[in-house]
């Protein structure tokens, strides 16, 4: 190596060593906190007699089966009898521990949903019961009474902590940016089913999703779900529930790079607290030459109590309320939002009144590092909450 190369690589190596020293302490502390919380979870009885459980189905993301049903229920105890699909025959009775052989049988029979016992629904007063916990992974049989399962779980989560990164590395370059999904194309023909989707009807005829955790499923002629897709807020849905679709049809589309703010009522736009240079600033797009208004971050400016909001009013200037409620239609805009409407513009139901740019942070590695894991367990307040 010449001097410059040596100098540059020293920087990286030293950072790595310093990081490792910090990391072991940090990771050990995470394990310690987890153990402290979970240490009272011990298997105290054989069966709590609970009839509740969790419904397990294959994990499907974007039409691909991420985790088959068999993998998810292996080592769990059944909460209900499993019936052979399309008949009343009991395939496997309740209170059976599912082992590899039974799981293969389930997949062979094509069962697509199972209720299993879970520590979440366990009714034991102190600790958990063996039936709700299921299999002891170290021995391959039902867990024995007296096993300290809480501590084992805490240590299992903490153990790979030293292998996580301390900082999230941002990978530059065009190649690493995964092409963000911007539409849903169904793979099988079938009938559409909407799950937890709230929609509004746009005047052009299509539906616009105004719920955050909606999903669209496709069921075949026998009523079995073949695929399921997540539908983000602001997606344009071109079919209605119960419509039949052919394979390869595009059901929903959205813009992957911005997050829209959708109006659920029609009216005229009225800007409130839009003060140029204080709460908002105008910005000209270099590519298109169009100017849009950008909401400034509260931390970077004075006027803390002013928040840029868009209010919808009727033609007579009275404030519009959401359908069937007394709540006025007021949209508070988050920092960084782009508003391309003029004050007094007319909007109809399902129109976009502002866009929030999404940084395409798909480039980070999946772990997100140790700080991310600690954040999840601490359930901390998010920085920019809505």
C-alpha cells in the first residue's frame, strides 16, 4: 500500500476496533435488561385449561410465501381440532403437540389456517403452562415443568447482539437501491377480498385507500386465499371488493417515493399559518420548473406555536366536517411536506393535498444494528410522530 491507502484503511480498522469494544458492553447491557424483565416467566403447570390461542396462517408478502404454515406451527400445541378441508373429519385432535411428521401431514392435506396455544393467551397466574409454551427446543419434546423459559428467551435474543452493527451504514450507489414496489399485480385468477381497508371513492371512479394497514387478498373458487398484498395509504385501487380478476392484472398503484396526504372530503383549500420564511418556504423543482411550498421543520425556525395546516371550507367559507361527524377537516402538515396547490383551490374526495417525500431507506441492512433492537424493546416514542 502507498501512504494514502494505508492512511485510509487505518481509519476503517481503528473505527472497527473501537466499535467492538463499545459493542460488547452495549450488547451485554441489552441482555441484562431483557433477563431482568423476563426472569419471572417459568413453566409452572402442565395445562392452564385455556381454550384461546392464536390463529396461524402462512406469512405471505407480495404474493410470495415467506414462511410456510408448517414452519410457523412446528412445536406448538393445537387449541382446536383440525378438520380435513371440505369435510367434518377430525384430522388432528386438539391438545396435540405438532411434530415434523404431523406438520408434513398438514401441508399434504392443504390446511391453511390453524389455531395454536400461545404464551400470549396463557391463563396461568404466575409464569406459563407447558401446553401454551409447546416444545422444548433443546430436547424436542413438550417443555418440562420448572424450566426457566423467560431467561432462555432473553438470553437467546441477547446472544447475537455482539454480531450486530453499532451504526447503520448507508450504502451509496444506484445498484443497491432496490426497485421500490409501486403496484400490485395478482398472480392467480380469483375474487378480491379487502382486509382492514378504508377507501374513499374518487370522482373519476377509482377507489383511494385511506387506511394504513390494509391488505388485498385473492381467493380462489373454493374460498381459499391464494395471495395477499399490503396496500399503502394513498394507493389507487382500480377494482372493488368482490370483483373477479385474471392473473397478471394490476389491482393497485401508488407512488413509492412520496407519501401522500389524501383529503376525505371535498371543498376549497384554505391555508392556515402559512408564513413564508417562518413555517413554509417556496422551492422550485430544477427538473420541471414548477414551484411548490415546503413546510419547514419546527426545530430549524422560530415561531414554535405556528404549524402549517390546510383547512377545507365550503364555497361560503364555512368549515367542512368529515362525513357523519362533527370533526372539522383540518390537515396538519409534517415538516418536509410539499404542497403544490394554491390557496383557494378546489379539491374533491380522494385528491392529494400534500406529499411527504420518502427517503428510499431500503438500502440499510436488515439488522438496523443494535440500537434499533434496543429501541424496539424499549418501545420508545418516535421522533416525528404524526
